[in-house]
C-alpha cells in the first residue's frame, strides 16, 4: 500500500469492512475460487490527496468511456483473486484505480510499473464501471457494486419458470417479509451473456434501472449499496427467500406465500424505511 493511502483512516476502515464481507462471501459458499468481485467509489476519500507521479503507474485503456466518472477513484478486487484471501490480505488482492480526464482509461495507482506483484482489475470491470456511471447519472449516493455467485438465486435461473422477472419477484417477495422491506424494487433478470463482456454490462444496467439487484442467468448477482455491508445484506436477504422456497419444495410443501393484502401492507412499511 502506497504512503498516500496509509494515513487515510476512512479508506483504511472501508477496506477493513470490505475484507470482512469478502470473508462472508466465501463462508456462504458464494465465492468459489476467484468468484465474486467488489468495487467501491472512493473519490470522496481520495480527492484531497496530491497524486502527481502518473508516469510511474501502469495505465490501461478501457473498451468504453465513462464520462461521468472522469478523474474518479475506485478500489476494485483483482481478477483471479480469491475472496477468502482478500479477507486477511486486502492490499494483495485489490487495486486502487483512477480514471483519466476523459474516463477512457485508468491508472492503477496502488502499483508502480515494474512492481513484482502486478495484477489487473476484475474481468467484470465493464459492468462495475457502467453501474458506477449509472449511479453518477442518477445523482444517488450508492458507492458499492458487488458481484457474487449466490447459488440459491442462481439455482432459480436454471428453471425456465423463473427466467420470468415477474414470477421471480413474486416468489422471492412472498417467502419472507424482510425481502419486501429491504429489497422493495426486487430483482431484474439478465439473460445469459458471456461474463466480462460489454453486452452483459449493458443488460445489467437495464436491469438495475428499476430494480435493486440484477440476477444473471446461470451465473450470479450484481447488487449496489451505500456501504459494503448494506450491499451484502440485500443479496443475503434474497438468498434467504430462495432458500426457504427450496426448503419448502424439498419437504414437499407448496409454500403458502403472502396474500396480496399482506404484500401491500409490507410495501407500505418499506416506504418508511
Ligand atoms: P474475476 O476474478 O475476474 O473478478 O472474475 C470472477 C467472476 O466472478 C467473474 O464473473
Ligand atoms: Zn461471476
């Protein structure tokens, strides 16, 4: 970790929180091998820093540009890195990036050219940056984007019945009251596309226009939030709903589900949260 970051207490705290949550992703069985990636917009924490040695940092061009993110700073997990390793050695598994003036490329400012431990950001960077740009366009205050292989939710997408967004949300909301309260806009369904592609990034943005979480068919989820913990919570709650659904099925119980009146009552409650 470079000197600029060492003295930044807020940054250290958020990296500590991310490490803790990365460990939970692994414990939940959602982060096999290098599965999962996290990015956090840390522009507010770093904009005061005087970073001048740009020629020392590795620079990469992006396949698309993200004008709303020009000059912004992020930390992102490294491609091929394991969440269980991030849990105890964060700076060996994540990178700090700064986008250039027209947001068509980035410097890795946590490394210098020739560092023995050079590594690259997550292969899902196009989706992460696309979502951060969407957040900037909306002017909302989410800072965190999290992708993980929450298998309880992925399992649903192996059934054609649940590749229907309305049906998917109807089931998830009707299994547990918390799901309506904390994931009120529900899940946007993203049909299968190649992971890491700009196509899947574009489809994810569409899904997140009107939903809290995007569910990638046969792959995983993307969630956004104001903190790493809050982002994890949304996925955790959805996974709980899916788990209850499968437990009912495996016990040969047809879930009773909430009535429309009960759902409406919960939605009202959600408005005040
Ligand atoms: P990365 O190791 O490139 O972050 O990929 C993990 C993953 O989950 C891809 O969808
Ligand atoms: Zn993945």
